[in-house]
C-alpha cells in the first residue's frame, strides 16, 4: 500500500464525527497526523457502512480500548488516539468474525517483516514472502 491518504467520503466522515465525539477534528472534519490514521479511519467507515458494527458499538469499543491503554500508563495526550482506534478496529473485526485474531496477527507480522525490508522513505509493499 502506498503512502497516499485513503479517499474518504465527506458525508460518511461527518456522520462518524457526529456519532463518535472523540474523533480529532477541525471545522472541515476529521484530522490526521499520518496517512495510516486516515486509512484506519476509512476502514472503520467502510466496515460501518457494510453493517459490521453500529457507531454506538464502535464508541463503546473505542472507549474500552482508551481506558485499557490509560490503565497501562498511556498519558492520553492525543498522540496515541488512532493507535486506540486501530486496536478497537482489530477487536471489532475479530469479535464480529470478519477475521480471526490469528489472521490479524499473521498480517501484523507480515507488515512488520515488509517494513523491516523496506528502505526508509519508500512505500511498504506486502509480498507473499512476508508471510513466513
């Protein structure tokens, strides 16, 4: 996947920001510090649109992930918000049977391997040999 920011439907983004009050935003809508944050946001929008979860389910899962991180020492200064977002996304994907935790772990390890072999500044590309 390239470093390009995911295409996000403005209407869906607005509905999400209305339903999930904690989303970092400005007057235009959600804001992201890194492309992966926008991609994680877009994945959540797509899964919601497909009926995998409701926004109240999402908000509760995200709140639980933030609380878990705070209990583990996260200072909750905002820099880690989308890490919690990603953890909530992974949890719901597993809980709803979209992908098992084993499959998620397999892809996490493959992406880690791909990142290790990719020169700094280059797009990370996932290849078959990353799944060892």
